[in-house]
């Protein structure tokens, strides 16, 4: 009998790739990378929002754009038809039991998948019994929903690779309320996490799907930039150096909640977000020692990933503009 390790380590490279979440900060850069570096690959952008279709077509010429809703089996069946590769990501508070059950059924009906990447965000060796009761009561957070998604995908035995985002997105700093220019401070709950530029997640996903090494299948890859494992006070110090002005860090819980509640009142944030984030970041802080930097992203990209300092240098004009506007 021929030994398994003597077999060629090859899989079929997808000739077509469907990208869920194409309007986001991962799917959009992934589509752009594929058009530049793999122009022969057929790319289909899948959005749950019909109002986004025209904008996506304008932003990504040469890509197909379709509507695919995780809660609408018929739309999913059409969205994944003829797609040999899939990049699957779901928004926070997705009901994964229904969403992934529908997706698996749609993929089986299409019967053409050679490789899928599913994005999750799980703490290292997460134990559901250690999730705080407040998060269990809420029930829709990624700490509970992503294990459900994994169970359904694992049970399906589809050719899947998990991308576990073991990091905080650098562009969270662009969200309203995190950077407070009028007070020259960052405001968040203090804890230590690795970091990642979400654009590089999209590129890494494209590279792995186009890689003919079958050993990526059924793996659980955790991604971070391999360099930045920072407290928020450290981020504020780097930002101070880049912007050449002192940026303070405010870890006061009430100030954190007050900013989020203003977002709720303005209609820019869901009503449950403040309480959820309060408990979720407390859960992250309790488990922060479990994070570990790794070189998977560097090996996949073939270069050093973007550091927090380099990202802040790129967005320096944005932050300076906010600071100047606050002064005037």
C-alpha cells in the first residue's frame, strides 16, 4: 500500500471564487487582489444587501455581483452555483445554526466546491463553560455562535479551512468613539491583544485558495501579524510618536459606555452593543495570556505583515485631520 506521505500534496485550484461579505474590509480587498493577481479566476461577490449591488459593481469591475442571504436558502443556492472556491464570513450576531445549515445545503446542491475558507474569531482553546453567564444569556456573540458554525461545517466534511482571527483589527481605530480627537485620547477597555490589518486577511485567503497544497484543507489557521501584542496604552504611545503629539489612553469603563450609548442614541449602533462589549472585553481580558503571535500570515504573504506603526503612518493624515478639526 502506498503511504499517504508519498502521495502528491496537491488539490484542484479553484477556477471560480465566491466571496461573501464583499462590502467589508476583508472581502473587498480580497476581490481587488484577485483581479490584479489572478485575472483568469472568475470572481463573484456575494452580498446580503440588494442595495449594495450597484456600488459593488462600480467598485470591482470585472466581478460578478449577486445577492446571497444566509437565511434565504434559494438565494444561497444561486449564489454558490458554479463556485469552486468560497470565502465565507458572517457578521457579528449571525444565527449560525440556520446560516451554516442553509449554506452547507446550498453547497451540496451546487456540487462543485473544491475549497472553502470560513472566518471565525475564537479565543485560544476556548472552553464554553468559561464564557460568562451574561454572554450565554445574550447568546448571539461570536464566542458562542462560531463554535456552532464549526460544528456544522465539520460535520458536513466539506473541503474547508478555518481562518481564526486571533487579533484585533487595526482599522477599529477608525470607528467613531474609539479615537476622541477633541480630547486627544484613545478610549476603550484595557486589555492586551495581537493585531492585524484586515486587508491582509483577504490577501491571505486568496493566496490559500489558489495554493495547490491540499494540506491547507481541514486546518485551523490562527492569524495575527506576528509582531504586535499590545495593550491599548501601547497603541496610544505609538500613535503619540507617529502623530508627534501626546495621545492619552482612557480605560474608564463609564466613559467607554457613555460613548457607545451616544452611538445608540444617534442610531449608529445597536441598542445591545454597549452591554455586550462590556462583557465580551472582560472575557477577552480574562483570557489574554492565551494569545500567541505566529508567522502563518508572514509565510502566506511572503513578506512581513503590516505593523501597527506602519498602519498608523499610512493613516496619519486621517488622524491629523480629525485633530485639526477638533481644534478649530
